[in-house]
């Protein structure tokens, strides 16, 4: 058994909400331990990391788009020339309506 962490510590480690980690534990993806002295729930870090690596239904927030994602950079757009004359926008007035 490895290092034990609380549910909020595990959640922040993988960038997920605490409730998500609780749901994963409730589905049996990894065991939870209860400390009789503090009555807090703890998770073995090694068991959690193994479950995270082997279960595709548990998505690691440290990898925001998953294993098969293709992320491409946008083309760099040129900055507007500060010395260029300002463009004027023509605004047409609405016709007046006589009552």
C-alpha cells in the first residue's frame, strides 16, 4: 500500500470535482479506506493511479482531451498596423417618422 490521500486531495490532483471521485469510488473503480481515528475517507494513491490508467471511464483531468485527441495550433494572425489610418464606419440615420 502506498501513500493515502483524502478525496479532495485526489480530486485536485486529477483536476476533477470531489463528487466525481466519490462517484468513481461508488462504482467500484478503486477502494476507499476509512480512518477510524479521524473518520475521514482515504484513497491509496497507487491504487487510484492504477485504476485511472486502466479504466477508460475515468478521464484524467491532467490530460484534458484524452489520448486520441488531435490538437492543432491556430495560424498566427498579423497585428493591426498602429500607423495605418483608422477605418471609418458609415452609419446611416434612420428616417424620421412624422406623427
